C-alpha cells in the first residue's frame, strides 16, 4: 500500500459527525434499508450494501487522489 492509500484510510476512519442533520439522515437510511429488507430479504440487502460500500470507497479514493494532485499543482510541486 502506498503513502496515499495509507493516508486515505487513516482519514476515512474519522469519527462520525454528531449533528442533528447527520443523525436524521442516518435514521432515514436505516428505515429505507428496513423497507428494502422486507421487500427482497436480508441476504439481498447485505449483498446490495456490500456493493454500494465498495463503490463508495472506490469513488472516495478517486476524489481524494484528485484533491491531493490539485493541492500539489497549486503549490507548484507537481509538473
């Protein structure tokens, strides 16, 4: 694992926000997942969540790398 991967995963493990908006959003996501579970079953929901999380991590890693690259370009450190 290279330095950027290590940095990404260290930063990704930050504490969840403790704002009312975040808590409400989290509750709504839970309710939606319960509805989906009742409709299609628990195993399908687990598979769906796993795929969704993998996609989100991949997308966040890409944005993180773009951000680091932009920061280095703005500092004049990247050719």
